[in-house]
C-alpha cells in the first residue's frame, strides 16, 4: 500500500518542488482541521519539509488557534512549530504558497461543499475524513457511493466509529478506509503516528 | 515444524527471563496453525551486519562474543535441567542497540532429552561435528557453535575443517580461544560457556591495556562529540559518519546524529531502503543514524552511549553545542586556507576542540594555518567511503578518539586508566 502511495505523491509532483494535500470532511466535526495540523507537524517535524496550511473554509478555527498561541496581531501567516498557517486563505494566498519555497501545501477545505470539493480534486493527494459513528456514517457513505470511480490519489479515512462499520465499507465498496489513530495532541508526533502518516501520505 | 515441537519452543522460552532472550506473551492455536506471540525485537542479525559492513574488528568480536557466552551460559544453567540451543549461528543472533539477543529456539532441547534424539539439526558451518555423526550432544556442542560465530564475525566466513586465522585480523590469544572451541573432540573444547566468556573477558582487559579495544565502556557514562565544517563542502558530514562508523566497529555503542538541515540521513535511508526504529534511528550499512527532527517529533530517548553530532557549518551553533569534545573539519588545500583560518579564529580557544585537516595532501599543503590555542591537529587522508576505514584513516581516528576521550574528566579513557591504576596498586 505504501509503495503505491509513494508513487502517487511522487508522480504528481514531477517537475516541481511542491506537493499539495487537500483534506475535506464528510460532514461537520469529523476532525479535518485536527488532521491538517497533525499532518503539517509530521511533514515539518519528521519529513523536514517547509509546510503551509491554508484554511480554505469560513470556520475561523485558525484565527482561534492564533489567539490561543498568541499570534494575533503578528505577521501573517503565523507560525507554530515550523509550519505556516494562513487564516481564511483564498486564491491569492494559494498562489503565494505555490510561488514560495514550500515543499508541502496542505489545504483544509472543511466540510464538503460543491466548490470546495472541486478545488480539493486539484490537489496531488486528497484525504476525505469522515466519521463512522452510526449517526454520522450516512454522510460518509454518500461521499463513498458518489465517488466509486475515484483514482488512488483519493484516500478515505476516519477517526471515530466502529471497526465493524469500517470493515463493512471496505468490503462493500472495495476501497481502503484508513483508521486515523486518535492523536490527542495535534502538535506532537509519536512513533506510531509517524508509521501511520508515512503509510498514508507516502513520500 | 509440528505442534508438539512448537509448544516445546514456547515452554523453553517461557522458563527463561533475560533481556537477551525474547519474552513469550502467548501461544495460540487454531485448526490449521499455531501462533507464538513474542516480544518484538528491532535490530539486525549478525549475518546481515557482516554482509553489510564486512567482518568485525577484534574488539567488536570480543565484545559480542562475551555477550553470546553469557546468553548461552544462561541456557546451560537453566534449572532443573540445562537447555541446549543447538543452532547457534549468525542469523539467530540479533544486535539491538548494542546488545546481542538470541532468537529462534526451534532446535533447543533439554539436556536430558539429548540422548533420545533420533535426528539432529544445525546450520552448516556452525554445527559441531557430533551433530553430523549422531554422537551424544551436550553443552560443548554449543561451545563449538560459539567458536564458529566468533570466527564468522572476525573473518566474514564460516570456519573450514582447518580454519585459517589471518594475521591482520586476529591475535594469537583470540585465535587460540577460537581454535579450542572448534576442536573436533568435544572433550578438548571449553567445559562451559562461562569459562569461554572468562577467556574473552581477559582478552578484552588486555585490549584496554593496549589501547586497542572498546575501552571497557562504562554504560553509565556518555560521550558527545560535536563535528562541524569550517565551510560548506569541508566534509563535516563525511567525517562525522566515518568517525561514528569507526567507533561502532570498535564495539562502542555509537550513534551519528544529524543536527543540521542537510537531510543527509533521510536521503541515505531512501537510497538504502532502511526503516526507522522507535527511537527514530535508521540503520544504514549497520551504523545507527538519527536524522534531524523538529520539535513536533516525540520519540523515545535513544540508548547509545557515544553520540557523534554533525552540526553542519554554523560556527555559532557549533561553539554553543553542549559536548565533551569538538572536531572542526577544515580544508587543507591552499584555496581553502582563508575559510579555515576564519573558522579557527572565530572559535578561538573552544575547550576540548581538535582540528581535522581533511583530504590532506602532502604536496599541496605547503603551509597549514595553525589553530588558535592548544587545539590538537590531525591530518586526515582522503577516504571515499565513510563506512570503510583504510589503515591510515583508522590510525588518525585512533588518535582523535584517545585525544577526545582522554580530555574529558571521567571520560572513557580516564575511567579505564583509573581502573588499571587500581588494579596495579592492588597487585603491588
């Protein structure tokens, strides 16, 4: 599985220095922002690549985070543990990142919306984060059903929900659904996290 | 392997508790298969290490040999009945950190079962003659295999009927020990692994006295050597890797630590297909190498005693690095003199600093810029492969190591000298 992932991320990036990772949620509160921050800390702290995280939604989470970390009023993008965070980013910020010296550009699309989904499809690697909890699994299943012909650059992943549901979706739709380990601290990458993220993101 | 044999292996492992022997957690069976759930061990087999790095040094062979004897002695001292391992070979010995672990107990039996054995198994090259002829097996059967493994570590080959001991690799005492282990008649071999281990310990002590061994490294102490280049391209990474590999080959638990943004370790790991362990350490050509991680990475502290830290080319970071010794790598070519002089002047009298003039070429180096203060200078000849040390390179590292270790209060060399002094005063 890792070999294939590595190939996707590498092939999509041929001829340029940067890779884009789009993260989008099948419903609200599935952990997209947590995953984006976690992945950014892995890519900077472990893979040692300069990383930008773009908030491509209107939730305002990045501004709250800036407030918590004392970065409000400071220069934007603000920096936490080597990763750069772009609050309420748009086309201008994305262009800035693409022309900058970033190795990885992570885009947090929030929950799935029409335009967000189309934008996410342009990224090199796309991760759809869902919840497999019984009261939320329907939104995730809807995305899976609609995308039966998606290529291998699309990854399905979930933190919450039962193992039975995950296995059943894998079996019914013949797609791997990654179980994201429950990382309490998105700014701390343990050995187990490294193993998982290396498998999922490759490169 | 049948289920009975499988259960026997689990039972044998369950009755031994030692850090060098894997812990058995559970034994599961279903209709088709048996499952033995054992402790996960991270490391390379002696076979893989020798294949990767070539044969070991005398010091490393003796150090690992002592550990192997200790493990075999634990099995032979098992109560109520001693255990015979009967398949000791380089593939069944894992080096984890710098500790040897014994795995794969397929052929292990209790001593009282030995006389009822109808078939005997072993590995060609390591199995004792009595395993081929079907004669009685006992503790001395394992002693033969220890001798074969010692020979393998030293020469990279299994012993033949009349083993040859290359003079450059081996001294007479060690050759005699191996020769005694490999005697065809079991009665002529050592009586026990304990006795054999004692002989190897004497050789190690002698090596300490002769300044050629692993210096009886004190596991409680640690040594950090910071390495930096006077300018980009001076060869700091090459020297740091090469010095760590030199220490590792001497049987010292050494680690190369990258503390710069070169990403050299990851690139090497990608090339060689090495994976990291739970300390975040990659083993490349057998050498433990720690890449540069950011603050987000939370890994277990590594267990290595000597750290060679590659600080890149930032003189400011290098001078502020908390270390026991400092190696400044400079160029010895005329067009590198200015950079070299600037770096040496910047560092001034950094305590514990030594200067290495890299790729030293006698004909070109007409005038070397003298370092400030009392820093020692070493002239390093060109060596293309940092994992392999020609004699001239090894001699320079011998001097560098003794210079660094001797300088630190309570350092490895000083500890050993103190031990020797105590020993001599007792004798007197």
